[in-house]
């Protein structure tokens, strides 16, 4: 996927981690948040977002932890939440 499709904003949390808000796609079809450690390279954060967005495109492969899915399947973890507009 093209890096130009990513839009990122970060905010440092009191824990020292960074909350990264992202949007992805044309025109910004997916958005969400990911937690990143202080010295995580930007490339790793972008790859993680890309993996999760690609998986979210196929809902049979991807399940986020939410109130309605707690007991259905093992959820995807990784401190990331992805939404579709």
C-alpha cells in the first residue's frame, strides 16, 4: 500500500507511550488509534496499521475486541483499534 495514503497524528501520554491517530485509504476509508512505545520506528507503526487495516477488509479473518465479540473468537490484539467510515 502507498505510504501517501496514511495520515498520522501522535500525542504523548502520561505513561510515556504515544497514542497515534491514523486514517488510511482513499478517501480515508479507515481510521483508528494505536499505542506505540517511545522509540518505535515510524515504519513499524505504519506496518502494524497496514496489517490490521488489510485484515479488517476481510472481516472473517479479523475480529476486534468489543462488547459484542468477547466470547465469539480470540480477538486480534496489539493495542490497536480500526474503524471503517
